[in-house]
C-alpha cells in the first residue's frame, strides 16, 4: 500500500489525493475496482486495490465514470478520446490533458490497479498463526440489566460465575506459551461486569507483569466496565496498569436509562457519568472510549454522540445494536435510509466542530489512510478463533466473546489447550475472499469481512455477512474518507502552506 501524500494536479481547488484503500461498484470485473461517490460537496474516487483516494472536480469525476463504464482504462489514448469526445463535446480542449493524467495515475499504480491479494489467498489461509490476545470473562454476572445485552446479564447462555485467580493464571500461561516469538500480548478484562471481581483482576495483572521479563513479553491490559462500581482506587490502579478503558454509556440520559437500567429498574446515567468524566480527565482524554449502542429507539444517534462530546469526552464510540428483528429495539431494513443520513449528519458536524477547535474522535470514522492495518488484518479482521480467544470463568476457550455459550464453538480449556482444532482451521480460512458478499464490496479492506459472530447468528455461517451491518459499514467508510478529505483541504489552505 502506498503511504506518500500526493497532490493531484488536475483537480482544481479540491485536487487532493490521499492514500488509503477502498472499493467499487462500477466494474463488472473484480480485479480492478473503482468506487465513486459524492458527499458533503466532495467528489471522491476510490481505487480499492492500490489504496488511492482522489478528491476531484466535476469534470474529472464524470470522465473517470465514463472510462469505467466503457472499459477504457486499457484503451489507447486515441480510442479513449473518441468515445469521451462524444460525451464531453464541450470539453474537447481539456480532455487530452485530462486523459494523460488519468493514464499517468494508472501507470503509477494509483488508479485501475489489479488485485494482488486474491491470487495468493491459498498461502494466506495456510499461514502460521500464534495467539496474541485473550478476552478474559472475569465475571459472568452484572449489576445492570441492559435490554439489548447479548450476554444475558452476564450469564452467556449458562450460569453466573466469577473467574478464579487459578483459572486466570492458567489462561495467561496459555497465552505466553502459545504466542511464539511475539512480544506484545493483549488481555481484556470483560464481563458481565469485571469490577464485580476486581481483586482477581488486580491479582492477574500482577501475575502477568511477573511473566514479562522471564519470557520477553509485554502485556497490554484493557478493561471494559459499566462504571457502577468505579471509585478512586480503581481509577488509580486502572490508570497505572490499563492501556485502554472502555466505558459503557449510550448517550443522552433518557436514551441510556431506557436501555441500561440497574437490576431494580433505576437509571444508571446519573451514577456513572461523574465517574466517567473523572476517568477521561485523569487519562488526559486519551486511551479510553465512552462506548454506546444505538437502537431503533434512538435512530437520531448523532445527537447521542454530540451529547457525549458536549459532556467533555473526546474518544467516542456509539455502535448499532445487533438483534433479531422481533425485538422492539432492533434495527431493521426500513431504518437504513434514516441511519445513513444520520452518519452524514454526524460527519458534517464533526468537521464543523474541528474547525471550531472542539473536535473529537468517533471510533467508526477513524481510518488510517497513510498506513492502516497489516495485510493479514485487512483480509481477515480481528483474528477471532486464531489469534484472539475468549476465556470463560471456568476456563473454556471460544473464538470470541460473542460465541461464548454456543457449545458447537467450544475449542478447548485452559487445562487441555485447544483440542477442537477444526474450529481454528475454519476461522483461519475465513477472509474477504471466502465471502461472496465481500468480493465486490469497496469496504472489504476496511471491515475485513465484518463480524463472524454476526454472520453466524443471522445466516448460520461465518463466511456470510450481516447485511444491515454492511450497509452501515459502507456509509461509515464513505463518511470517514470525506472527513479526511475535508481536513486535508483545510490543512492545505492554512497560512504558510505552499500555493496559498
């Protein structure tokens, strides 16, 4: 993937090229993908396979679309100009130079590029893998009664339980033993609510630290909490030992309290928000997220994101609920147009706030166009079932936290190791080319094929895709690219920049 920033000379005032990688809808052939769209006044051309993002003026946008429609990317210049001249008769003087620049981009590997990954997918599926991350289910119990909880108030289709220190210790030993030469390892303390088993969390952090030097490892601990039990001592320990903290809150008070009540039915917002503010400030507004879920009841979720920003949070994630359509809070196909418009609204508001000096990060709009994840992650995503495993309180291994309790995905135990290797091989072979719905999708290298658990829960197959989620993911990618273009344009116009 290219990483240098390139300024497109033809595309007038919005002539910015940014590296990245994306998708297309125009080509019938899968090996050369171009996606074009307009958003918030920007004309954007994405070349999936090279990772190139071009922001262009109207004539460039239309000419590229015509070239795609007529398969002109490999035509000689004279043949291309003949066809283009018929459509753009009033632009004949510009066309020659414009076509030269488009072909130059093609020669430079920035437009109409071929897919170099699919041909080697066999080697990818046979790659060696090591375990690099565990999700420790410290507590299959919870002090909230969230209506949309996939973990059934922490029980995960089973029984309430707390992980013992002995089980957690064996899990960390397993991670060290199965991580090969990898130095950096990740452990997320998860639930239920992990603060209900806080002493074991602290003890396991201490044990993990004791393993680092003898085994040349470095643990990155994270914590996901609903905040009800947070106090100053916990915050102090977390700030010392937790590389990241995820703080669960859905946004506005009325939205949060409707879906995230205490076990007795009372709202949780007023209890957790002062604590969450303290966490965010004590961590200098970095290395944390306030993480919410939006449902059918708050399709205007941009208001919840902005509310959290107005409360002073700068790291925000508000994500769509995933639920069966028979649930009254579930998102359904009819909601999609409204949700897509809401992402556009949020993106425009984020640009406005950035220009005003009060910007914030929104997790689903955070895309690295200059580097991005490694090829393996682009093709297969989170690594569930191979590099990433979930561990229950009694030590069972599952591909990830969303598969816990589904016995057909039980992979082994901390005492026996991975005994069902067929599951591991199945997840190892899962990638954007094993999914028909992903092959022609522009977002495939961003979402990496989406969530395997969502695919299984809706289609009974990890090599399918959750369709509603795909629609939202595509819009998020488009918005994220547009934001990058807007901020790059703002930077170019800043005083002291060349050409200004």
